């Protein structure tokens, strides 16, 4: 049987006549919640920034037409067309948090809200930024009296969040080219401050600080 409304009649045949009863109906529908929804778990409880992750909410009293929204201090995202199972125990709501969702919400704590006619509830979901890694610095040498621009290649470079480059003791704000490349420049004065020798270069972000690469600075 499928969900829906069905019609039926009782046909009585006594051998000499046939009698039909009045039209009757019955409806097959999904179980209806007996009260407000309740969340028992959100799996996973932590998801990565700028990546798509499937999420499953488990609990009780979920309505088949419940709405799901994720809220954070940075923004909110409505989850369209989640998969809701109200016939299993526990009830479940499944959906994908997309990379675009995480960028809107930003890293940190968020709240998943479930709303339906019998009430609403919420649960926590954390978005974390993976730590950056670096593999190459180009060029890896500079001469005093110049104003060089450098390109660092690596992973987990994200715009819109607090990422920086440490050049020795100098903190530089880079330009994020892509998730695998960033650029920064050093002025004549900054190179002079660093002085001749080898200087460590590191990338910093909410997810941590990389191991250093080496910039060699020489006199003209």
C-alpha cells in the first residue's frame, strides 16, 4: 500500500439481488508526532570548513515536513529537501552541509534548528578550519634594497578568515590566490629590518601554524 486515501464499498450478493453499501474511505499516512521534536545526537558533531559533509540528526517526534535551519553569529542557512525518516526508531533527518554553507556560517559554533507544527528544538554543530600546510616559497631568496613579491604554495588557504604570514618577527597579511596559493610582498624597509641571513616563513590561520620554510636575504 502507498500513502494516500482509498475508497471502498461492501458488495452483498444474496443470490437474487446485489446491494452496494455507501462509499467509504480510509487514509494511510506517515506517523504523526505526539509532541515537540527532540534531538538525541548530531553526527558528526564537528565538520570541516569549505567542504561538503553529510550530517544525520537522530531523535524523536520528527514530522515528515519538518524544516531545518543552521544559524551562527555570521549568518544562517536553510537546508532544503532534507531526507526525513519518521518510521524508524530513532527518527532521522539527513542532509548535506555544503562548502558554501560553511563559508556563509563561518568557523566556530553553530546551532541546527528543527521546526514543525508541534514545536521546535535545536542542537550544536561546530565548523573547524583545517590547519594550513606549505610546500614551496617562490622566490626563496631576496636582496636588500628591493621590494620582492613571494608566492607560497600549500593547502588550506581560505579567504574571508584570519590568515597571515609570519616572516621572522614580521606579521604580514597575504593575498589569497586560491586554496593552494597565496602571495605577499616585503618592502625595502621590512627587508632591512629582517637583515642579511636566513629568515623563517610560516603561514598562520585559525587551524594552526605551519612548519617554516626558509627565505635567504643577502646584501646587494
